């Protein structure tokens, strides 16, 4: 399965020239600091990132998504899936299931993100009765495309440390650039991420993803950010995979917040039951 303006510094110029003379000679001209730059404080970087990590502070959400892949020849394919996510104290619980095509409806992923340890993810093969544990860096195959568990979980930014950010200008826009570094022993696919945020409203604009060799391997561009039920929602995201020469477009088709998703959904027993039932439906 798998998804996910210009404000320039204010310049104050303080130039004071004193010139006095006497009968014998004149004193030389002196001035204060020329064009001293008074930088405006940066936004609260931690709060800005927390807004993304917690889906703008919701308790849970359910979303129907579509992922469209396009290779360098222009060939396209797509898969529809459902995400259920719950924020439970120091854990983030996620259950992802395929909606279409029908023959893939027995594919699902359970993930439990911990605040002080690596993410636990699970898949299940009904025919083999095999429950498999996956790391965040594990690649999943979807109709020719390979996507990591980490990407399916929205990049797991809570598993990184980050710096305090800096202003940069890109294409005439003032952005906040933030560097993310993987916390120890998290098993992530991308040890380093560079994020770019709009300074005006703190919405994410782009993420550059780097591999173990510190090579840029993917760029994630946020195409649309909408307000749904009062919450910031990423509704259109494009992943440019530089190694596979593949583009993935993730579209949010429907989303609802704070429905009170039961904890029982985020268990291994539910995953096994769900996939067994879906498998019987496909092949009956």
C-alpha cells in the first residue's frame, strides 16, 4: 500500500552623521552600523512540525486515498486504499487496507509508531498463514512501484530530531528550511530529510529525502493543503522517485476526523481476521 509568501527580513538603516568644526580644523565623519539587519523571529519550528505529525491535533482520522504511479514511459497505474489512524498518548496507531483493485483487497498493513523506539509494522499472508514484521525502511511493492513503509505512514517525522530552521529564498518565495536527522536505532528508510515550509502559514511545501549514502533519492512536493473540519489537511502530494524514475501522486479523496476509532482495529488479531475475510471474498 502505500501517502502524503514571500516575507522578506525587515531592514532598518541607522545612519547618523556628526560633523562639527572649529576654527583650526574639522573632525572626520563617523557613523553607526551601516544597514544593520533586524531579523524577524522564526516561527515556532517544533509547533510547526507537531502540527504535521499529529494531523493538526486530531484524536484520530479516516481517509480514502488514491495513489497513481507513472513511469518514465508515461505508463500509469493506480490503487485505492483506506487509512485509519489514531493518536494514543506516546503511540500512533495506523491500519491501511486496499480498496481497489479488487484482487488486491486482501492486502493490509498494521503499524504502531512509538515515541521512544522504532516503528513496528505487520503484514499477513492468508494463504501461508504468515504474519510478517516489517521495519520502516522495508519496501512494499504496488503494481510495479516500490514504496517504503515510512512513506505509507506519512514520513514519520516524529522519529527525527530537527534543527531550529532558517529562512531561505526559493523561486521568489521566503521559506523556512528545516533539517531532520534520524533518531538512533529507528530503522528508517531516509536517515536525513530536508523540509521546506511556507513562512506565512507554516504549511509544508517540499521534503527532500536522502538515503544511507546521503544521496538525494526522492522529493516529496505538497501540491495542495486544504482545511477540512478546521484542520490542516494535505490533499495532494507528489513523490518523485529519482532511482526508479517514477512519479507517485497521492490524492486524498475523502477524510473525516475524530470518529472515535476503537483500539481493537490496531491489533494483530484484527489484521489477520481482516485479511482472511477479504481473501475469502476475492476467491469465493
